[in-house]
């Protein structure tokens, strides 16, 4: 009886290993776009707090620019990654 149980466990392990070999998880390539996007959002937040000062207005403007650059770059990278053959 114990031998049958060990055989079942061994069979289960081999099918579990086989299932993991077939499984494929898609990971996107590394990118700086989320960091640029987050920096732009942080500058916009800083600029809104200090909007009465001249550096605050400049921070909002530069933050919007960084936000747009990061967003466009991230979308471009995603489209390019999807279009590449696997």
C-alpha cells in the first residue's frame, strides 16, 4: 500500500514538473518610462504646492513635459513589444 502511494506522489511530481515546462509568463522588457512619468508627476505636485512662486510655475511646466514624454515613450515601447514576433 505504501509503495502505491509513493508511486502516486512520484507521478504527481513528474506531471507537475511537466506542467511548469509548458507554462509561459510574458514579462515586458525593462524601461525608464515609468520613472520619467513618476518624476513628472512629482514635479507637477511640487509645482502645485509652490504655484505662487516662479519656480512652482516652472516645475509644473517641466513636470507636464516629463509626464508627456514618459507616457508617450511607455506607450511606444508597449506597442513595439506587442508587434515583435515571439
